[in-house]
C-alpha cells in the first residue's frame, strides 16, 4: 500500500468545511467552540509558513437558523435570501476566529463562471494569489445569493476542488461528517475504512455509490468527483472527520481518514483548468484524453 503523506508535508492547503459541521441546526446557531478549535489548527499551520485557504459552506444553513425558517426543502429564492443572511454572519465569524490569531480573513464569493470561463478564472486566481501574498486566509463560498440553479456548483466539494487546482494547492482537506471512504456501506458491520486511494477506479466509485444513502447533498459521490478534479490536476486530497475538536491536528496525529493520491508529475495550470472543467449544469467532465493530448 502506498505510504500516506502527512499534513505537514504540504505548503498550500485548502480546507473545505461542510455546513453540518459549522451549524448546529437544532440549536439554531454556529458551532462556535468547534470553529474556534479549527481556527487554532489553521493558525498553527499558517504560522509554519504554509498558505491556507478555507472553503466554507454554511451560508444557507446559518441563514435558515437566524431567520428561524421551518425545516424542509426551501424554494430557490428562499435559499438565496437565506444565504444572504447566513453569509454575512459566517464571514464575520471567520474573521473573528482567525483574527484572534492575528490572521486576516478575506471573503471570496464565486459563481460557476469564475472557475469555468478562462478569463474570469485568471481574474479570480490573481485576486486569491494577492490575498495569499498578503498572508491573508481567503474564505471562499459559492455566491448562493445570485447563483441560480442552472449556473451553480450546488456543492462545495467540487467547488473546493476547482479552487484548490486553481491556486495550485498541493493538498485539499475535505472535513466531513464521516471519516473517509468505506469499502461497504458503513451500516454493514464489517465495513472497513479505505486509508489510501492511489487511483480512482470504477471499483472506488462503486464503493462511494454504495455508501451514498448515508449522506445528503455533498455525499461521497461528490467527494469522489472532487477527488478526480484534484488528483488529475496534481493536488492530493484527504477526507477526514470534522466531528472532533481540532480536526486538522487530529489528522496530523493519525486519526482515520482516506487519502487520494495524485501522480507525482503535476500538470500545468492550463491543463488543470481544461482537465477539471465542469459543465454549466454542474456535471463534471474529466477528460484524461484532453490532458494527454496537451502534454
Ligand atoms: N454554498 C452552500 C452554503 O454555503 C453550501 C453547499 C454545500 O453544502 O456543499 O450554504
């Protein structure tokens, strides 16, 4: 089995945080203590001269909580308006928890076109590069308030993967409510965690499909799609549990997780962009042939 890397091996890390970790929907508020512990982990890695970026979900969930909207599916305009309320509160919280470590946070809201149209991609990339040059931590989300159903990513796993490849991150961390990919549905008593995926094969996709019933949006299948985008473009990915305090420290200390490894030879930025393109409706095109043709 290939050796698993260590978080400390990487110099530019994107950390994606899911809504269910950030927002305590029952209590109708942010999980403040947990967020504070994550910010301390981010600060520790940042102080060791790494570049850190956050892709934070939670705008819609937090907006719902603040507005006390009833449970159940929301109409598009309701979730867009909820996101407007949630995003401002989310951004303030990130700014406060990172600010406590003397780290400046910069909010970046993107829509699908910002990663899929080359001119806008270059523009978004240079803004993020500038924030990193200033040692700020970009806190990125989809601009849910203006993204309509035809032009949205819809899930932050693939958004995070596109951002990670855009900025040539060498690692994408997906903090999730599960600790990784299991070889069988976790409900099967003998399901085992897969520690390393050297290549995403149809067999790996089948494992993700089998566990899909365990998750809502942003389930294991979108995480595997994110893994394809990341690893095709030269970025490693790790799925780990965010259900513990100090979730990044936990990975360093050997908590169970699943690593998706990328082949050693990184592809150039242009090839990355082409290789990981998303269709306008959010379907993924991973065109290994196109990458090869460009080599
Ligand atoms: N952008 C959405 C939000 O902030 C989250 C999407 C996702 O959960 O993947 O509410």
